[in-house]
C-alpha cells in the first residue's frame, strides 16, 4: 500500500502498524493474529492454520503442512 495507508488485519479487522501477509491466502495479518507454522516457519492467519492437539506442546501447522500430518 502507499505510504500512510493502512490495511486491516484479516483476522481481527483492526489496523496495526506492523503487518505481515499470510503465506497461504495473501491477506494482511497483524502481529497479534499471525501464527508461525511449526513445520516450515511460514507466517499464516488463523484461518489458514491448525493446532495439532494430538502432540505435546500443540504445534501450529499451516494448511500446506497439515495435509502431511495424518
């Protein structure tokens, strides 16, 4: 976006100073809502990631990595 124009986070719909883009859906996500995939370290939003409740520590997996975890 042009300088001074902010985008809203796709998860919480709030604007934030520092934003990242979800590697799965390319939507803006703020630091509070971004999740880091435990497998490939990709930044994802809450809609494009899952929490693996079966493992100790409940790792977060992006949609790309979660299809390989059976």
